C-alpha cells in the first residue's frame, strides 16, 4: 500500500488542486483475502466476464463531455483511457480498516464522463458498490493489476474537492469513516430530478452551446438590496463585521443577540453583504420553523431565486433538485438544518449557525458531528467568515472567543437593559416572601398570577413555558417521594390524560401507565414504604393548560408542542400560550409576560450541560417578551440565589459561559479537554481500551441502565460505558487511536459493535 496526501480535480478537466485533507489516506488495492462481512471472495483486480456497463446520462441527449467510445462486449476487450487512466475512488464501505481510497482502471469508453466528483460503481469484495471519483492519475503506486471502473452512475460531479476535504477532516476529528460523512454531505441521487434539472439548464443555454464541462459556470450574483448596518451598530464590532463581509474579508465572530432581536433579519443582512462581495453563504438553524423564518428574511433581501432552503422535510426529489441548483452555482445562499453545513456553495464567504447549543445541531448518525465544529473546520479550510449567534452562549463558543480565534459581537450593558423585560425570580425580596410565604412551594405563585393578569389586561398574550410534555409524565410515591415504577419492567409510571370523543377523560387513561411497556397499574404499592398513594412528580403541558383554563376563566388557552401541533405565530390578543421548550411561537408585537415554570425540574437533570441548557431555554422564551419599558415581565419559578437564575435576571450570557467554562476546566470536562465515550458490551469495551495509548485518561467503565423488558423475556445484555479524556492538544491523537482500534476490530470481524462518540453532547 502507498499513501496519498492530496485530493484534487483532474488536470484534464482544467481545475486547480484542492486543499490537502486532514491526514493522508492510504491508497491502493486491498490485500489479497480481504472480504466484506458476509461477502465471499477477496478484493482483487481479476477480470470477470460481465455484460458491458451502462453509462447513465441525460435521456434523449449526448453525454456530458461529448461523444464517448463504444465499449467492448466484455472486459477482455476494454482498453484503458489514453490520458490519466487511473481513478482514485472513495468506496461506500463503512468499515474502519477499509477507510482509504482505492485505485481502479478507467476504461476508454468512460474516460470522458469519469471526471472527479461523479458517482460511480466499482467491484469490491466480489460485489458492485457505489463510490465517488476523487481524482484521475497517470499511474498508480500499486504495482499489481487494477480492477476496472464498472459504471459511471451519473455524469453529474456532485462531490467537490472542497467538500471531499471537509468530509475527510470531519471523519478524522470524530474518529469516523469517510463513507459515513459522505452520506451526510451528499444527498441520495434522484434520477428524475437530475434529468429535469439538466434539461432546464440546457434550455437556458445560448444557441449552439452545449454542456461540455463538469458543471456550468456560476450564475451572476443575485441583486442584493442595500445593507443598512443600523441594527448591527447596536453591537460592538457589529458594523465592522458587516464591512468585512461586504469586502470579502475573513471574520470570525460570536454574536449575542439582544432581547427581542429579529435575528432572521440580521442573518439575512449578513448574507446580503456576503453576496454583494460576489461570494456565497451557508446559514444553519436548528429546525424547520427557523428555516422558514430565515428563508423568508433572505428572500426579502435577495429575491426568491437568490436563496434556497435545504431540509429533510422537502422529500428526496425536491431536496436533490435544490441541492443541484446550489452545486451548479445557480444559488449563492443556502438556509437549512444540519446537513446544509456541507452544502457545495461556490466561492464560500460566510458560514453561520444560530443557537449552537440546541441539541438538534448534533447529528444522531455516525460519526455524530456537531454543526458548530463542522463549520469551524470549513471556515478554517475554505477561508470563509464564521458567525456563531444566539441569545445564549455555549462554553464551546466561549472557547473560540477566549482563544482569540473569534471576536465577540455584543451590545453595551445600557442597550441590553433597555431592550430586556423585567425578570423576577422567587425570593428576590423579603417583601415578596412576606406577601406570599408559600411562593417557593407553589407551582404558580401570586407573583406569576399578577404578571399574567397585567399582560392580559393590556391586551397581550402570555407565554407559559413548561419543561415536560404530556399530562402527568412522572408519578412519585405520595409518602416517601420515590419514583413510582412498573412492577413488570421497572419503568416509570405516568398519566397520559387522554380524552374520549365526548371530551371526558378516558377511564383507561386515568390509570397509571408504564412509560416503557405501556401496562396499566391499578394496584400500585411503593416497594420502599408500602404506601398506595401517588403524587405528581412533574406536571406536563397538558395538565398545565387545564389548570390555567380553570385559573383564568374566559381566557383562551392554546398549546404548542408536547404532542400538540407546534404553532409558528400567535396573534396580538389576550390569551395564554402553553409551550414546551423549543416550541414557543412568536407573538405579533411580542408577549406581555412569560412564566417559566418548574425551574427545579429543568435544573435537576443529571447532565453536565444542565445549567447551560436551562439558561438557553429561558433566554429563548424571555427574548419573545416586550421590553420592560412597555410593561414586559418574565417570572422564573426558581430560587434567585442560583447562579443560572442570576445570569437570566442580569441577561448575562457571556458571563455565565465564562463561569461555566472555568468550572469545567477545574474538574477536567469539555470543552476544556477533549472527551470521548466508548459504549458496548463489557468485553468489547475492555478490548477497545486495551488498544489506547497511555496518554488517554480512562474514567470507568460503568454499567449503563438496561432498557426495561417485559416479564418473562430474557434479561438484556449488560452494556458498559467508559469516558476517555485528553488535553485539547492531544485530541487529534486520541481520535486517531480510537480509529485505529476500531479498524483492528473490524479487520478481525469482531461481532460485538462498539459505539465511539467524540465530544458528546450528553455525558450524564
């Protein structure tokens, strides 16, 4: 085997070399005897009789690149391409020990369409597998016989050198496999959508012109409206950021939006300034609702044809059609969710992520990359600007500021105080406790009722944030307060609160149900104290809406999220809106008040990021309330002495992020260090840990809580998890060691899988 350190376009296609990937990849033919699991036969270059391969192209028209040679009837008659006869291919095989490109011969009849970036099919371990052509070479360092490229699936070059290098860097950072990252970056091909898009491109070409290159030239930049930086001048370095984008200069910034800020308009202004400089922008947001708001803001400035939205909800055909428009340079601005971070935008100038603390930005599929880290890698390699924005600030974003890699874009304290609502916590003054001695124990103290009545009287809606969905999702013993559990599987008991067709409560739903196996329990007895009494451990959004309806008769109560449809916006009228975190709808003109319920439930979760996540959710709700000068109030049901509550009262996301980072550095948790989790059976975890170098500190392993099973079923296999940590400077070495350990396991075909996650969002 030999190594290669670059991935570039073919010189025959007239393109320039791309940046080198994060680490060199081993290239060449797999050794004799190597086989995929369940597929007999070695990976070799033997010629096997097969029918001539088909070459996909535009229906009813010539292939890209002009005429092609006529193939022979069998491989014995195939001849290699006259120029650059070797193709370096990234095969779609997600095995760590095969995570490298392989060389194949390009037959003469595919030479014109086998350009870097196209999808193709090659024979690997005795079967045809998909792959991407990374580059064409004059010769291979492998001295043996090479197998042929069997088929070019489509002449469309979908994988750009820049995205290929980014995928390699992401795989290396997260100890993953390139094939897994490519599945995240490039959407599946939809032949019909590709044919329609190609026909449309041919229709708009001038008479006598054909499509001879790998992709059309980028379209001219759409006409962007004038970017007025007045709103950005409220922030320190805000106007300078916009000037850098308009001038095509690189800038890295962490932006804390003011309360009540229309953040879609600000991001649209940043994108418009980037487009005015002749460059493209990628804007990533957590969910579909944010995509719709940001897309509308960008379309208002750039026109409907100047921006495209990329989300999974579009469906395969429409998503691929829009993605092709971006790949061909017809659209310069992309708005989307996680996968949009890999969008192949031409002349990339701006990368932005909104609310990077939202767990939706963390990919649930291997190798589990986070959008923020992907954009940081891409900004560094592509020389693009990076903007990390939100009402809150994560410790990871603060690392970028503290290291000097990014500048913070924040407003003066006087500007923040003028824009924020009045925020009140429990026990803030002695007078409050004297007036309502039971305020700390009550779910809705007198202070909350007072704020809600004032807002409703002023004709404004009131937002009520509830941390849990459902009715009574968690029940506890009424005597000893132990969690009520199912006698069959030990799962937690709860009440669903379902109603019948006549609106009355369903009798079956009135019984406690197990949230794991679904069995009702009509004869609960606490195993700790023997009591049969039950109490609510936490109240869900459904029960909260019922209670508020009784407390405010004659007032409309609406729910958003938690099983109910998520509302995008509510009218400027007196009503109560009960929402779970992340499902808070915007209010026309702003809310008059916000009640943040069950602060203890938000802060009692056993997770490293609990304070950061709680503050992020509170900021998101409080930012929808009008300023205190217009009567806006926020009441948080948590003790005022808690540091995270004080950060909310002062509206100080940067200060809380700095304190959070310092506390994590003191105990050695990310982002002050690089951390990884290794999960699997006890033997598999021990096998992985034995492969690691001594520089890696191991915490554990510990047993994971088994998932409940029904009575009579076999007990679940015990799984363990180990935490690994190293200093930030050794993070790349730990990732390489974990990748090597996984490669050794897959090469030995060890049956027990091990899940490896670097920089996990949840540590516990």
